[in-house]
C-alpha cells in the first residue's frame, strides 16, 4: 500500500504545482469576491471549469513533453512574430500586475497576523521569491514547490470551521442561479480567467521540458518515443489530480465566503487579506488565522510560477538560454526577467497605483487573452509537423476546443453586457 502511494506521489509534479499555483492570493481574492457578492450563485462554475481546465492543461503539457520546447518557442517557430510578441507582451504585463497584487496581499496578511509594515513585508516576500529561484537548484526547488501545495489545505480547515447549509448548497449546484447582469458576467469572466489562465499554460509546458532535461537519457518524445506511453499517462494523472485539487480549494474558498460574508451582508471584498479579516468576527480566530496563513503559503508558491512563466516566454521569444536548471550566469536574460517582474511587482505596491483595483481587470485580461492562446495551442496540438505521431486524439481535441469556445462566449457575453 505504501509503495503504491509512493509511486502515485512520484507521478505528481508539474500538474500539481500548476494547479496549486492557480489558487494564488489574487485568485483567492477573485473567488472570495464571487462568494461574497453572489453567495452560492457562482459555485457551479467550479464544476464546469474543472474538466475544461484539465483538457487545456494536458494539451499544454503534451506540447512541452513532445516537442522539448515551451509554448512561446513553438509559437516563434511556427507563427508570425507579431502574434508571438503580442502574446508575450500581454502575458508579461498581466503577470507583473498579478505579482504586485499577490505580494500586496501577502504583506497585508502578515501584517494582520504579526503587525509591522505591509509594504515592507511585501518587499521581503518579493526578495525571498527571487532568491529561491536564483540560488536553489531546480532539483531542490521543484520538491519545495510541491510541498508548498500543502498550504492550500488551510482552506479545507476554514471550511470545516464554518456551518454549511447543505440543502441550499445542493440546490444551487444542481440548478445554477445564473444572473445575466454586467456585474455577474464580469466576475464570471474573472473567475474563468483566474481558473483557466495563460501563465498556467506556459508554466506547465516549460516544466515538462525542465523535467525532461533534468532526467538523464530522456529526449523529447518527438525525437525518441521511448517510454512515451508512461510519460503521457503520468501527464494525464498529474494534471487531473492537480486541477481537481485546485478547483476543490477554489470551491472551498467560494463556499466559505458565501456562507459567512455574503450571509452577513458583506458583499464587497477586494483583497484576499480583506476576506480573512472579515471572517474573524463571523467565523472566529481559527478561520481568520488559517485563511491568512493560506494566503502567505500560496503566494510563496505562486510568485515563482508567475515570474517563471513570464521569463520562459520572453527568453524563448528572444532566443536566450533558458531554464531553472541553469545557473544564473548561464541564463542572465532568463533570470533577469524573473528578478525584474518580481521586484517591479513589489515596487508597484509602493506607488499610488492600486494593484487591487487592477487585479480584477488583470483577471479579465487573462480571460480575454486566453482565447487566442488556447486556439493556437489547439492548432499546434494537431499538427504533425509540430507533434509528430503524438497529435492529440479526438476526445482531448473536442474538450480543448470546448474550453476555448466557453472562454470566448464568456468574454463576448461580458462585452455585450457592457454596451446594453
């Protein structure tokens, strides 16, 4: 039994880390706002997005493992440069704003628990995230990120600490109370943009490349089909587990804020730390402490993923040496982007720019830009000149395009509601 469980854990890696990083402090804020503003009215979205998230993440992981290159490199090799730079620029902008919001939330959460300067805490977390990636070799960093996923269980603990109206929960899940209002559609797109986010595509594909390069004798599957079946099976198991875990935590956060903050009439939550603070008088100190601790833990996991995915994209576009497996002096541009994006994000917290107000629009921007990126990925995944004999099968092909279509419909619905 122990041996079987250990083998299962060994299959978990890029998919688990990617899924857990999706529940970053800014994502927690988005899910908290959904629960606080609409109560149980948006829980259905978690069940809808889970298989779609799995589908598109499996596609991104397979592209990386089969080709031996990340998403940006494949776009660079097979599509116009204008398309490449549009996507990379938007990704870098959105990720930097996301980093600023995450660091701000982490600083605020630590301030709520131990006191001290919020901005100083945010800068400290930013420097720590940079040092982790600069000086911890990938073979040690990957297990650290995997262990940090355990911080998400804090939100399971919060859920246990509150009372759940089970009858109302099942009713809202079976018959979703959808509202065709601008506010509902904007937040729905933000939830979708947080759940199915471009930086996750770039990160998981690149991590599959890192895993392949770090394993002696492994080659991209397009060049050597040795062990292809086990590799693709591992990707499927890892991604399914990671995305189900991620969305289960999102469900817990949304449900917790729905049955506490929404029911108490607190419907305007702008930050994850604000959600934690609002929980204290309603659900008690235990719920508050767990919620705040989860913000810090998930932030330490998410910042390297956000900065790293931007660095992979820019470095591949610029043809720079790339990878966390390289020393900083061997990949100056790559590590330079990691440092710049992280510290620029920390710097935003010291300006008059409100990263929290920009956060929801960053999530919406992620939802909008995800559509063309997903379409490109789906086209790449069926091209024999890119994937060789490992083009995706019909079931995965349909699931990926359905996820792309859903994102497009949600974005169109949001834009339509803005003009009527």
